[in-house]
């Protein structure tokens, strides 16, 4: 986790420096390469609390092709969770145990591809709806920080699954609005599906399950579509 945090700090420092250079050079235009930030909420459900996230984004708008794509480096905060499980000590009696706890935040690397549903060649059109698909990889995190079993003498059949290394895919739709030639705000919502092999943890409780999401962000465009 320390290595991941250090890498993120270096990454954001470089991104900030690059952003400053772009501004000094007045390279911002409507299309072309862009960078920015977004914030959102992951509506995990299934016993896991809704959790905020922030991300640095970098990508390219293809100008007149109705296509834009970008990368996210996202941090999702820690979450509280709870679930009920069969008590291994008294399975025949139907006894259950209540498990609750908290997991750490996680880092996710995601590639997104989007298609405009309106004509982005129209210079007078400020608002552009779009649809998107994303592929993601959880780099690390989601470690159990604390956990309580009630009653304390119980032995839950289920166990809390933690750690990274999980693939996912998301589908969504959103709306982009150009507030100037140098910046654009956007919002999106959709559903993320985690591609987990349940055979690897048949009795595991997943703290980052498939879930709906919503986010808003701003991007700053760098010139030309080269």
C-alpha cells in the first residue's frame, strides 16, 4: 500500500506539472488531448456502504469522429460492511452469526471509450450526450481494517474477501457541457460488473461487488488532434 500511495503521489505531481505547462503555453482547445479530475459515488449495496471516489483522468477527444477515450486512476475510500452467515459451530440448529467491519480504500486503473449521441461537429452545440464502456483493474486495497462477529463465540461460514487484482467492466451514459474553449464539465451514471470467479471463494463476502455508480468531472483540452 505504501508503494501504491507513493506512486500515486508521483503520478499526480507529474500531472499537475504538465497541466501547468499546458496553461502557460495556451495549448487548450475544444478537441484533442485532455486531462482533468472527477468525483463520484459507488453505490455498492449488498451490505456495503455507499462510498465516494476521486480520479485523475487523461485521454483524447477524436474531434469530428464522435469518439473520445480516456484513462482513470481512481481512489475509492474505505467502506463499512455487514452480513449474516451460518455459524459453523451450530449449523444443524440453523444458528447464524452477524459480521460487521470496515475495509480500506482501493486504487483502480480504468480505460474508457465513449461515443457522442449528438453531432459534435456543430460548433454552436454546447451540450453532448454520450454512452460509454470501461474496462478496469483493481490495483490494490480493500484490506480488512476491523471486524466484529456477534456472538463472539460464533464461527461464520462466510469470510470477508479482501485485496485487489480483480477485473471489471462498466456500461454507462452521460452528458457533457462545454463551458468554454478550454474546459468541459460532464456527468455520467451506469453499472460496474466485477468479473470474479466465485469458485475461488465460494463462501466469500465481497466488499467491492458489482454496483451502480454516478460521477461528475471537469476536463481541460490540449490542442490539435494529432
